[in-house]
């Protein structure tokens, strides 16, 4: 008896009115690649198989046979259920934290032993099913020992504990051929400046990340190391605020060629940005790595991690991704959870299927806009002056303020304002989404 036994693998069926993919078709070619290879979907273990539907006001609402998964036996049942759902969805990838897959063991040695035991099971199941690991990560925020941070904890023993946990998890990720290793800041931030030495904490975080990078090279791991920015929650101020902040941090510690970013829709919204802004900035800075696809509520001040269902928004995100050359080793991880009243196994499958359809529609719209040169044509035209002789001279090596200013005066430049044509371009986008 299995948890999802009444649900069969989902077909691609545009006419279906029940569980099926109406738009997502793994085999359809989009810009020279199979749709599955463009989107690289991953299921997030934590939201789908660990979270029990509890919130600050109410107990868990989901009854899963593997809860509370505080024994290895239940953890194994959970792994069975997870791989069953990956198969139903045809999900090519999954992602996990160490803490999601094994019960807390009370010591580093016991934690690592348990993690490796579950990794053995994963390895076998991955071989059998072809499901791959998009990324692994260590949970350095749930246990009370991390309440004041991990690498930024004022207690050096917590830094040391965290180093051991990351080493174990990075090595398991390597063994499972994970394409990326993620570090989301967890509780790396502060609650009050009254007790915080921000400069020291940032230096510790920089040193910690350098060690992770050194170790990656030492063991020959070829995946990307990714930082996931988020501005607040759980701490009042998270150090990895947004893409721009992370870039400054990487520059300061000399890691900008070693570490990239995993950008989450909800975190972008919390930071006061759009998802596409964060993606476009990461592309411009050369640190784009992967995405956590979800949807934040625009009225709330926290991370609601809903499944995406806004095609126009998703289309603009994939537009920036495709424009930058695609996801590469990254992927589309559904860092999304059900609403706590959605208690059925069917809800979980339907949420993913719907999200995959939304992403498929967004991707197709994005690809079409690129192929038609619908936005890039007008954009090129807007910057065309820089291609001309006078434009190029402004940026030529050796150009000085004196030289540029003199030339401007000689030529008697007197630029006329030109329309940015925003509404016209919005109308263009509207034809595709
Ligand atoms: C939390 C983060 C987390 C990371 C992985 O807000 O999104 O789920 O993706 O640690
Ligand atoms: Ni995330
Ligand atoms: Ni999040």
C-alpha cells in the first residue's frame, strides 16, 4: 500500500479536466531543447514531505503516514512516498535539506550516519527511476542551537557544528551527483543591533563560505555553490538581503567567480523587487545560478511560498532566463507549499501539476517573444546610439572627462528626449501571455 496509490503518472492531455498536464509536455521543443530540459523542475522535499500544515496559531493539519518521521523507519517511508510522487509527476529533479530526510540524531556523528543511510536509499532509488538531485543543502536554522545564527553565531562551537554539517551534506550532494549545493542564510542576520557585531559576523560568514568553496575543490565537486538571497524572515534583517547585497558580499570576500545565486520569487517580492529584476541583475553581474519558483502574497509581509499561478509574471522571469542562455546547471525548484486546508494527497499532486503547467506557458511565451525579437528589437534600437562612432568614442579606453566634454561642446550636442514606449511594449507582451 503506497501513499499515492490511487493516482497514476500524469499524462500530457490538453483536454483533460482532471489530474494531467494541459500545457507541460516534456518532449515539446522550445528554443532547441526539450521542454523538460529547459525547465528542469525539482520538487522540494521540505514543503511536500516534512511540513505538517501547522502555523503559529494552529497545529498540523496534514495526516501523512510517515509523520512525525522522528525514526529512521518513518524517514524511509517518507522517502518512498517522495519518490512515488516524483514518478507521478515525472519530475526530473528533487532538492532536500539534511534535516528533511533524516531525524535529528543528537550528535554530529549520529546525524551524518543517518544522512548517509538515507543517501544510500536515495542513490538506489535515483538509479532505478532516473530522478536526479538538483541541489542539496544543510538546514542550519531549525534546531535551537542555531537560534543566533550558524556561521554568524557568537558562539564559535556553532560555527564549528555548522562546518561539520555542511561538509557532510556537501559530500552527500557530491555522491548523489547533485548539480548544485545551496546555502540559504537561514538565521544569518540579526534581531537587534544592541547585541550584534555586524562587521565581525560578516567576516565569519565570508570565511565560512571560503571554506566551503575550498572544500568543494578539494573533493572535486563540480556543481555550483549557490547563495539564496532573502531580505528578512526569520531574522529581522538577513545578511543575504537580495542579489545586489550578495554580489557586494561575494566581491568583498573574493568569491564572485566561485559562488552564484539561487533566486526565489517570494524573496524577491519581500525585498521590494520583482522576480525578473533579481534574475536580470544576477545575469548582468554574471552570478545567475538557479531559481526557487513560488509566489508570494503581495499584501503580506512574510514568505507565503504559494505555488505559482500567474502566467504573465512567470513569463517575464523565464524571459530573462532564456535571454541569458537558459538555466544551465540550475533548475526550477518548487519551493512552494500547500495552503493548510489542502490536506489531501491529490492536492499535493495537483499543486505541482498546475505549477508545471503555469511554468510551461510562461516558458513558451518567453521563447516566442525572444524568437520574434518582440522586445529585443525595440531595446536594441533604444541603445543604437552607442553603436555609432560618437557613442563608441565615449567609452573607448583612455577617454577622459576633459576629452568627452570638449567634444560635446565642439559638436554642440543638444539631445532631444525620446519616448521609452513602456505602454506600447506592455501591449506587445500582452499579445504573448
Ligand atoms: C526559505 C528558503 C529555503 C531555501 C532552502 O525561505 O526559501 O526554503 O530554499 O534552505
Ligand atoms: Ni527557497
Ligand atoms: Ni523561501
